[in-house]
């Protein structure tokens, strides 16, 4: 078998190869001001490819404090100074929806947001990167890619009535786990793909990030051609391509599901949690804020009203969608049902805007993440579901099946479930220069640095990050971490957002290395860019016990735990050069 996958074709190299490429689009949003600061630190004065930049103001739109408003103004001045033509101001929409105006087949797209993968719906290779790497791209125009292994998901049949793309996406996450596709490229194949709209495909591509994947991609078929209104020159895998894993799903067998707190892979049938009381609901975000989603919600809400005290927020993904929803009468339906319709933004999804839940609230949302504290309050819980599931649950004040029935479905898969670990007061995890988080899988970026602080503290200001580092997870960490410390951690370290604040903070603190079982792809790149070594040695983590002395010999490729030695492949010379330079900023500046 000599066939090539989509990823191998677009990069012109075999899986595992490291290649350099010039992205067609480089996305950034509210974090552009921080990227600009890093760009200047790199010695940047001219943009390598200004036409590639796509800049949106969406995560805190409209800005919720003077600091954010000033950041927005810095971005507008940057856009004006450099003549950026692909710019969308506050209120225009959420970046991944706006990307749909620009993404085309065969493009390579990167963005300083983990859900950049959404553009894979348009037969593009789209992946998230961090802010520092984005600044490097502004200056150099190209970056490195590791050609990923690929997963083939073959879909047959069609989704039943009352079942939606969000259910399918959560179904897959429940099958394989939140790290089940780590660093992989997901390809969607089969006759079932033809039954999925562009909106459906954007949902599935968006949630690739929650599978740990680098990207997800759909073919340039007749559905995409109808969307663009013309014949397309797309790119697709060969029939005899080799895959790391192949999964077959009959769409007709899917039923409504939700992701229960506090992880997206904690998937359950709606019937398993039906009756769970909720106090708040959210329909929108980059995952499910398109016109199709709003129509599905309106069909449920029309002529009805949510209960007293129920908080229902609805956020169209763009100004264009908002206008279309008004013209179709959907906004009137929502308002008559007692919903608050908010300006197009990301706010409530990451706890930075209107819609932060109260203590003890259970929320059902169409968003893509339900980490503890994700919506801005550690004392709340978030369920994820389709727009129809959220709408009918809001009407009833409890999680309800959108099919209008009381079913007895049971989610059939039991992927390793992610547990939320909080270090309790008095549980001292530090000893002899080593932090013991070896029992913590899926230590996510929200636990390392709260999402609602992301735009109040620039990632280029490490001294301001330090007081908040790991707060809410291990409250003693930021006060006690010292240069030379080593962190021992479990699997999927650094999952979640593309925000680089955690890696910036850890590098600034002088952490010598993180030794873990596996690491999130974007976090790994971010750590490299900050000069923070991530060493993947699962056996060393399993052997470690609190109190063991840990040493790392980078030249010999050894992790020494007590009296035991564990080998790892010595790091490539280019990475060691970045570490020696104390990060990509200095490396690029010196080069």
C-alpha cells in the first residue's frame, strides 16, 4: 500500500516527517495585541506576508473593561499601520465562523486558537498554534509541522430525527476519549458524509480539538461545491492510504447524548441524565452558533416560554447570522421565549463576558468545553449538548430528550474517563525539588491559568502570570515553585485552550522540565517556544513516588527516579538551541 493520507499529500511528506511550510492564512483574535508585543521583542518591523493575516475581535466583544478596550485599540492601530485587509472588528462575529468567508480547499491554515481546526470543513488543513509561534510567523512567514498519523472515520446511514452533528461529535469523543486522537489528523469518509451540511461539518471539525487531534478534514465533495456554488479543485486521501486507526459509525444508530461535568469525554445518553435540574442554558459559540443551529433551537422554543428565573442566552456566531435570524423571525421567537440574545462573541464560553453562572448552577450549553470553572465559576457545572437538547432542557428546567420521549438509551462506550483532580489544602505535593502530579491526567490549561484572566494579563508579561499560575488546582504552587524544579504529571498534560500563559509562567519560574505520560499537541509546541522541555517517559511517571529524587540528563537522554534510570530520545539540536536561547523569541531575534 503506497497511498497517501490527506496530511501526507498537503505537506508532500510521509507521516512523522518534519516539514516547513508557509500558511495561507494566519488567524489571531483578541490575543493579537500580545502577539504584536512578542513580534516587536523578536525584532519584528515588517510582516513577511501581511495578506495572510486574518484578525478578529471576538473573545471579549464588546470589551468588558478598560484594559481590554485599550488592547482592542492597539490592535486597530496595528491593523491600520500594516494595512491588514482581513480584519473584523468587535461584533462582526466569532473568528472560526468568520474564517468560513476565507477558507478554501487545499489551504494550510493556522491560528492562535485551539479551535482553528473548524476550517477543516472546507477541505483545508487547519490547526491551532500559540501566540509566540504566531509572532514568529508574522516575522518569518513559515513554521514547522510534524506530518501527523491519520485516523479514518467512515460514516454510513443518516442521523435520525432529533439527533444532530453535536451528538455525533460527542459520540466519537466518548468512544475514543479526549486524548484518543492525540496529534493525529482525522479524515471523515463514507456515504454518510454526504448527509452532513457544512454547518454539521464545522461542528465535527471544531470538536477535533477535544479529541486531542491536530486537525480534522472533510472532502471537497458536491456538498462543499454547492456551498461555494462552483466546481472545486480539492485534495483527498488515496483509497489505499494507511491509517493508524479506522473507525466505522452507522449514523442511524446514534441517539442524543451530552458531555457531563467536568470533561468533554464524560459522555452519557441524554436518557441517563434526564431530569437533572438546570438553572442556565447557552446556545451559540463557535461550535453551534450558526443559522442551522438557531433554526433547530427556534423550532423547539416557538410559542413557549422558559421557566421563571431560567437564564437562557443565545449568541449568533456572526453579525451576518444575527441579521439572517432576524429576517427569519428567529430572534423574535427567542425573545418571546424569554431568552437574552447577545452580541456575537465568545464571552460566556470561557467566562469572560455576559452569562457567568452563579454558585451551584448547572448549565447546559452548546459550547465545546466543560472543564471545571470554564464558564468563569469553579462552583458551577456544565453539560454540553446539541442546540435542540439545550433548548428543550431550558424550557423544562431539567435535561430533556429533544425527541420528546423518555428513552432508556445507554451510551455503549467506556473510554478511559477523565477525572478532575484538585489538590486540597494540606495535601503537599512538593518535595526535594519535584512537584508530584503523577496521578493527574488531563491537567488542562483552565486549571493552570483561568480562562477569564487570559485577556487581563498579557502572555508577554510573565511576572504578572505568576500569581495566578495553577490557582484553583494547587494553590501553593505559584508561591513555592523555584528555578530547577521538575514536574511529574500524568497523561494529556496541557489539554484545552491554545493560551500560552501556563507555559510562559512555568518557563519564567525556571521549571527545568515537565516529565509526563503524554502531552497536548499545542501545549507541547508552546512549551518548546518558551524554552520549557517536555519529556515523555510514561514508565518514569509510573515508577515515581513522592519523595523520590528526580534528575534529568538531557545530553544522555535519561530521567533518573531514585535509583532507576529511564531513557528518552535526546532532543533534536534545533530544539536544544531554542531551549538554550530561553525560547523562540530570543532564538528568532538572534537568528
